[in-house]
C-alpha cells in the first residue's frame, strides 16, 4: 500500500500525553497493527512513556483495539 495515494490514514492511535494527560492522536500508515505499533513505539513524540492506547483501522472495514499500555496485548473492541 502506498500511503501517498490514500486519503485516510490506515491506523489512528489515540493516547494520553505524558505531561498534561491531554488526549492525543497520531496517524500511522502501516498494513498491520503490529507494524503500526512498532512505528508508534519508535517515534520521538510517542515514545518514552506508558499510556493506554486505542488503535483504529481507518481503511476498509474498521477495527478498534485497546491496549492497557504500549506493551500490552491488543484487545478487539469492535470490528465494524
């Protein structure tokens, strides 16, 4: 999949910021959840702290997963 040709992000990650606790959103263009989570864990603005995460697939049939922390097992919440 070529991210430059998509109109919507493939995965959206919602998480709480480390200092203020405010809700944050980051979009990641990866095919699989595990790959998107790896990118999320290595980006400077989203790494270095533990937070609950909600991952939403934004292409095709929507899937929603939650994590209690960045190294937790994903739990399926909704599959469209």
